[in-house]
C-alpha cells in the first residue's frame, strides 16, 4: 500500500570536528540537548522520530506542513543550544510504501 508521507533528515553540521576539538563530554552535552529538543518538538508537531542517526535523525510526518514547521522550529531552537554547530535539514515528500507497519 502506498501512503503520503514527508521525511526529514536532520544533521548537526560539524559534529565530528567539534568532538575532535572539544572532546566527548562537550559533544555529548550538545547531542543530549539536541535530542531533547527534537523529542519535545516532535511531540508538539505530531511527527515521529523514525530513528536516530548519530548526530542526526530521520523524521516521518503524515503531512508536509507539520514536518516543515517541526524543521523550522528545531533549527531555531538548536541554534541557541547547539552553538557553534548548525543544523542541516533535507525534506522529501511523496508516496511511500507501507510494508509491515513501516513506511
């Protein structure tokens, strides 16, 4: 079955270099803050964090507007707590195959 979905791929740009320069503890603090913000905003916008990808995540949304709103707000909030790192977001929308409950 094909269903409409919007996917966002989010990444903290420069995380590997930041970790090398400032150490695991500093990187862990930024990563923890980023994940906390992402979880809170996912709930607020009705999107699902499909999986964590190291210093990023994959988001699945039923509609485009929720996904875009999530991404904009995440970028805004991450700029405050994840500095000096910046957020990169890619969004794709269309029909996805729903197979055994996964899209």
